[in-house]
């Protein structure tokens, strides 16, 4: 009795209308009572898929966070080698403390005085303003770079270092990334391109 009742309850839960087959005894003759439980099952399957699709859309939502402004840096001229992305607003006050070539928890290198190319185009995200400094702690000579700039060879960038034989290659020791929209951030640095 218990087993029958349990199976009846389970059947009712899974297939609404299922119990009508036995109670009314018209299962073979009335196509509508055959269709009812099937329709219920199909409805549940469709509802399940709808929930799964809705869930995937919710979990996929962070992909639209790609609109965050960011600056990008490369270790080698020509946008090659190790790459570093930094979203706005963000900063690195001491690149010596930022690990590079990391494997698990070990970083044999760091980002101090190794950056040879940079971009403020956002690389698929929004553009950014960028301040670069030759010393840690946002110290020393510096440059504020406009949004949308791509500098593939920092050996050619001497803005802010004129009257010396120096360039910005392997010189950056700290930087600040600002949102690309709006006006130039308040900065003591000279601008690039102007
Ligand atoms: Ca430096």
C-alpha cells in the first residue's frame, strides 16, 4: 500500500494528469488524456531549459565588464613578451614588488625598469589616461599619456626626458591609470603627445 501510494505520488509529481489514466480508465480511448501528461512533461522540460538559458545569461553578464578602461604594458618592444594589464582607476606604486614570469606562487622576475611598449587604447576595452614615472612612489620625471595612444617602442619616446640621451625604455617604475573619458587628470607631468 505504501509503495503504491508513494509511486502514485511520485507519478503525480512528475507527470501531472498521470493518475487520470487509472482513475478514469479511458487512457486508450481519449487521446487528450494521453497528451496531458506529455504536455506537462514537455512544459517542465521547456521551463528547465528556460531557467538554464537565463542562468547562463546571468553568469555571462561579467563579460560586458570589458568596457572598463585599461592601460596595457609589454616587456618587449613591438608589444611582445610578458604583458601587464591594469584597469582604471588603478595604480602600481612600486613595480619592483609586482611579480613577473610567475609560476604558481613563485615569480622570478618583476616589472621594474622592464616595460618597453605600452597602450592606452584599452585593447578591446575603453581607453585610459596614463601617468608613468621613472621612480617608485610616483617620483622622478614623468609623462601623462593621452587616451588611444599605442607606443610599440619606448626607445623612441623621449618626451619629458629631453636634453638627455635617455628614453622611456626600461625606465618605468610606477604608474597610475585613469578613466579615458573626460579631461586630462590633474598632473605635474608633461603630456604625450602634447
Ligand atoms: Ca626606473
